[in-house]
C-alpha cells in the first residue's frame, strides 16, 4: 500500500498533514480577506456554522447524509459564489462565500473531511469521533 492512503480510502501520513495544513491555510486566508473586505463580524458569527446544518440529512440515512454534507463542504459551490460575488460586485454574495470557505477550511484543518456513506465518522481525512481507529 502506498504512503498517503489507508485501506479505508482515507489520507494518511504526510498527505493527511498536508491536506489539514491546506485547510488551515484556507481558513486563515478567508478570514484575512474577510477582514480586509471589512465584513461584518456579526454576520460572520451568524453564518459560520450554517454549513453544519447539513448534519440534519443524516436523520434520513448515512448515504443521503454524506451526499448533503459533502455538497455543503466541498469547494465547488462557495468558489462559484466567490466568483459571482466578485463578478457582480455583490458584497453580501462575497461575504457569504468567504465565510463558507473559512468554515470548510477550519473543518479540514481539524480533520473533518468529506464523508463516506459508511457513516458520519468515515472521512477522506480518516476516522473521527469516539470510535476513531487506534
């Protein structure tokens, strides 16, 4: 087995560290841009955890939960929103995109990766939670 990929499909070793550092960099960059943009910190605080509402999809089943969680925690939608915010010179759109990307960044830095349909604790960055593999 090559370095960087465990049997579960999760990144390991230096690849896992690099992915988590990328997340930390994304978080720091988006917070810095938000500050430079002079965004409202009240809006930041109110919207920062909104992507985590996707957890509620796990009430249906693990497969649907993973799909909704991953849609809310992938870079695709917030980067599209960021592009739209710049293109339309829309402060609210830009603010939402920066906050959303900051959220994804801190999640990745903390090890909360994209989810597999096996369950919430199975991520591309490894197992999370109390059942974490030794």
